[in-house]
C-alpha cells in the first residue's frame, strides 16, 4: 500500500482496484433496502405487463370471435346461394327427401299412371291394368 501512496494514490484507489472495502453496517442495510425496493418494483412491473397482455388477449379473442361469426354467416349465405342456383341442375345429385315429406301417396290424388291411362284408347288401357 505504501508503494501506491507514494505514487499519488489514495486509500480509495485500493477499493477501486478490488481491495477490501470498509464495512459500514448502515451502508449495507441501506443497500439491502434499495435492492428489496428494486426487486419489488420489478415484480410490480411484471404484474402490470401480464395484466396488460391478458387484457389485450381478451380483446383479440373478442375480435377473433366476431370474425368467426361473420365467416360462418358468409359461408351459410354462399351455400344457400349455391343450392338455389343448382336447384334445377341435372348434374347435381339430389338430396334424399326426409321421412314424412311426401313419401306417402295420398288416396285422394290420382297417380300419374292413372292420369296417362285416361288419355289412352280402350284396348291400351286394358293392357296396363
């Protein structure tokens, strides 16, 4: 230490160069409190950041849901328009008629065959009966 002081170095130079620091209980306590405050501030910032992201994500989900609804409505409209356009198409396969929707023959109505037979001459009517 004497060699350093002779060259104009002070006692503080030893601390800067990595020498032992003087132990001050007040300074250590103050440093510890500052570190705790810093850690608490970091925790608080992290919580605020998470809350902000949670809120943003919920807003995004609302937007996503509205987009899904619009898309479903658009697809339903397109499907209805396609079915309406293809209603009389010969190439499009016809859907099966649900049970109870015209699959029963009414006794009051004449069948197509009976209607055609009325217009045929007598001997031909006998052949089809």
